[in-house]
């Protein structure tokens, strides 16, 4: 049994017309008119495929194909919302690949013991309503309903009001699941698979992320009369920390580290910098390694403070713990790759996905499809039709394993 690649391709193209941008991408912010149009189209496709469609209190859409037993569902999920001027594959691919799986089962009259649910999670991107993955997190119990409803966009419009306005405020009883397993197919959004000429990645999990603010307080002083030995230069001290962060990341396998936000005062050509505030973003699959990276930065800060006379405060203000995916669901994905003869490798996701919170609900995993140039959140985002087909076939065969399929 194999998916219909042309049908998948045609529907991706049709969906990409909604919110299409001149550069070939889409802008389909959560709960916008464009999101509503995409939802309406998905809903019609789910109904045409014979699925029972329901909408929950957070706007998540579920299309359910019955199983032969009263058993928890195999959930195939992703998201239809996009960033501003995003690509046409991020999220949309996972939802339409799931739809294609169900259509393929229908074409072959295949029965599964477990029901299969196709899910569109609301507001994955978090660009209109923060935080990201708001409604998978809501179903997982990470965020309560009042919190979700009270999120506002930059114009002060409330999530709940927009959800009602577009006609997607449903009932709590309609939430996805209960699930036996959850799978999300998604473009990689990074360069690893392309570099190794592999179409598919079996995702080990979502790395942990920790964010820190580092505040350096030196002394602003005249750039001329102040001898080097008398300076407390906050920017020179910050430069040592940045080099240290980069070195730590290069020395520790699988680590990425970024200083992305930086403020220097007074930012004047002839004044020694008195104050710096900078951010650090560390990502790694292991919580203990993240702790070690933070400890390393803290030790370095103590050394730099002693040598420079600049006071340094390190504040670790936010952490998202690593989420390793379920071994059994990963094994189903790997077995599907092997059965199809599709070359693949295991890799960690360094971006967040709804599958992180789906893993709270039931055993979960993800399938990555090669991205051209590793590009995403960009109108030029692209994955080749053959790779998209391979990913959908992996999703199909993995779902069949997890749903305990037999031929009718
Ligand atoms: Zn996405």
C-alpha cells in the first residue's frame, strides 16, 4: 500500500493558495480569515474522506476514521497556521500527509484495529498568540483554558473572541484522543538530512532549551584619559563571555548556543562601555548537559568578573526540558523506512513542535522530511515531491503498524 503522491501534491498546492504571498509562501496566522479558510477546506476534505469531524474548545480539529475495536486512536497531527511570510510546507505538510494516509486506507479498503485521527492543532507558531504550541499544550494540560482564551494579539484581540468569530469554538469533549500513539510528519527545517543526502529523519525527540539573561555592570568612563589597567569595560568582558559560550557549544557534541540579544550602554565611540545586557540560548538533548553548560557559563562569569572588575549577574529565567520521543513509536517509523527502503538517520529536533506536548498525552514521535538549504519560516521553504511522498509513505506504514492493521 502506498500513498497517492499526485493527490498529496495537488492538495498542498491548493492549500497554499490560501494566504499566498507574492514570494511563493503563505501568511496564515492563527485564527485569521486565512486560517478559517484553510480550516474550512480541511474540514471539507476530511468529510469527503468519510471521517467524523469534531472541533474542540481550543479550536483543534479532529477527523476520525473508526477502528474495528473500541481502542484509543493513532493520532496523526500537525498544524495549518503559519508565520508571517512563511513557507507552504511547515505544518500544512503534516496535516495533509495524515489526510493522504486516511484516503489511501480508504482506497484499499484497509481496516485498522485502532481508530485513526487526523488532527490540526490550533496556533502552533505562536506568532499571533504567544506562546507557541498553545493548543496542543492546552490539551496536554500545560496551559489551562482561561490562559489560552486570554492570550491577545498585538492589537489586543483575545484568542477566545477570534476563535468564536471564525466559528471554531467547540466543546472540550471533542478534544483529540484518547491516543494509543501520536505521529507528526514535518519538514526538517534544518540542513542535516540534505547534507547527508537522506530524504527522511527519524526524530529522537525535541531538545531542551534554556534561556539566560547576563547583565554586566562596569563603569562608563572617558576613552582617552583612562589607562587600560583602570578600566571596568562591560563590553570587553561581554566579548569574553560570548567567545566562551561559542567555545562551549563547539566542544560539546549536539550543542547549539546563541547570543542573540545584546544591549550596550552608552554605545558611544569615545566612552568605555559601562553596561551590557545580553541573552544566551542553549539547546541540547540532555537536561544534565544543559545544566553543565549553564554551570560553565557561570564559572566563566566568575573568572571574568575577577579579572575585569565588571560585575556579572547570570539569570537562567526559562527552561523547556528535553522531550525524548517514545522508543516504540520511533521503532515503528524506523521499520516503515526499512520496509520502504528509504534511507534515513536518527536526529534531534532543535525546534519546538506540537509533538512535544502530544508526548504528554500518549507515546509520540516525528518523521522529518529533507528541507532544501535547510530553509524554513521563509517563503523559499521547499521540499521535493519525491521526499514528501517518501515521508507520507513512512507515515502510512508506521501508522498501519501502530494501528494494528489487517486487510479487509
Ligand atoms: Zn511547524
